C-alpha cells in the first residue's frame, strides 16, 4: 500500500472521515484537492490545493474521492481522471472487518466498524459507511452509498448509484434497483425499483423519478 495519497473533493464532509482512516492506516495525505464550495471547515486538512493548481507529480499518486452522494462521487472521479489521476485506491478502516472471500473494487471506502461478509462483492467507488453490516453474498454495484449503521441481510443485490439511508434494514434476497434511494430507518421487505425512493416500515414508495 502506498504511503502517500491525494484526497480529491476535500470540500466534502466525508473527506474528513477518509482522512482519519488514512491516518489510522499510516498513509500520509500528500494533498487535499478542493473542487467546489466547502461543506465543512477545511482547516484541519493539511496541504489544501485547488483543482486547477495540481502538479503532474501529484497525479502520479493514488487518489481517493470520498464524496457521499453517488452522482457527486462519480463526477469527482471523472474530474480526477481528466486531471490525470488513474490510481484510485481502496481504503478499509482498520476497525472494519472484511471477509477474506469478499471482493472490493477500486476506489472503495469502507468506513469505521463496518462489516462485510463472506462472498460479498463491492463495486468500484462504492462507499460502505460507519457501522454498516453487509451480510454474506450481498452484491453491491458501482457507486452504491450506504448510510451509517445499515443492516443488509444475506444475498441482497444493490444497483449502481443506489443509496441506502442511515439505519435502514433489508431482509435477505432483496433487490434494490439502480439509483433507488432507501430512506433513513426503512425496513425493506420487497424489492425496490430503479429510480424510486422508499421509506417507512415496511418500506413503501414515496417518490419515483420523473423519467423512470
Ligand atoms: C427518504 C428521503 C430521501 C426522502 O426525502 P424527501 O424526498 O425530501 O422527502 P420528504 O421529506 O419530502 O418526505 C416525503 C414524505 O415521506 C416521509 N418520509 C421521508 N423520509 C422518511 C423516512 N426516512 N421514514 C419515514 N417517512 C419518511 C415524510 O414524512 C413525508 O411524508 P408526508 O408526505 O406524509 O408528510 C429522506 O427523508 C431520507 O430518509 N434521507 C436519508 C438521509 C440519510 O440517510 N443521511 C445519511 C447521512 S450520513
């Protein structure tokens, strides 16, 4: 594992969490790249640079894009690529547990205390939040975001760019479609269509995107 990393999208609150994980892993932050308006106080981040002031030597280093919302994270990854970054690092907080048979894609962040079970697959640039429980043989596609403390029972399948809100629960074998949003605390007992927001216990549809 590289000893230096670039944090892209440092204006995101999640960047602060990822920086803490890097420190726990003994990885030095070579630069924290700001690409937009800060959501949070940036003073605690060292080496802040603006995206139009990135040197070639920085783009040779591994980079992480710890942004909460899938669409914004995808945008950050695309911007980083355009600037010349191509080594997207996966970081797993030392307090998290990932089964040896689980597979993590590139650019994944597994936050503090998360648990990823046997045979699970986590797609590129997915974000597994603090204390999330991803049971055995669950499959998460690229750019999925889980909120803190979710519970995903075995063999669930989560579509690209879907969001599982803080503390939600999925019973086993559920399928959540692409870009769906599961509300905070929801209990998902039926599959969730793509581009749909569900909430409550049991989870019911509260919104469908206009173009779905
Ligand atoms: C589900 C969610 C995305 C809906 O947001 P929204 O589209 O702005 O929806 P609204 O706030 O307009 O609420 C629409 C209706 O759904 C209800 N609702 C919204 N979220 C709900 C939830 N989590 N559980 C139960 N009901 C919920 C509202 O009470 C409202 O009902 P009403 O029409 O009878 O008054 C949002 O409430 C949510 O849960 N976000 C998760 C945030 C999260 O996990 N953050 C983690 C940060 S680390």
